[in-house]
């Protein structure tokens, strides 16, 4: 099985910042610019929080081709 198709999250040893380019809504995917590429992204923990375009988030890992992010408080 391809490592990009896994349903198990892979957490990065060093979380890094990314910038939201498309709002991340509760239980919906958004987009984040990370390391000069655009990625689909979702919040690591289910939340009612909306993360808006332009906000900086911390990229903590990925699940398949989707980044796992958390907002900066």
C-alpha cells in the first residue's frame, strides 16, 4: 500500500508553520500553503472553530495527502 493512501496519521518530528489559503471549516477540508506547495488540510482535532484564509497554522503531520494542522492561539 502506498504511504500516501494511509488512513493512519503520520506526525512530524518538528511541526512547522503554514498559511491557510482556503478557509478550514468544522469537519471540512481547506487548503494550506506549506513548504511552497498547496495542500489540502484539516484540523487535527474536531472543532467548531473556523480557520480563515491568511491565518498561520502549525502543520503537525499528515494523513495521506491531507495535512493535519492546529491553529496558533
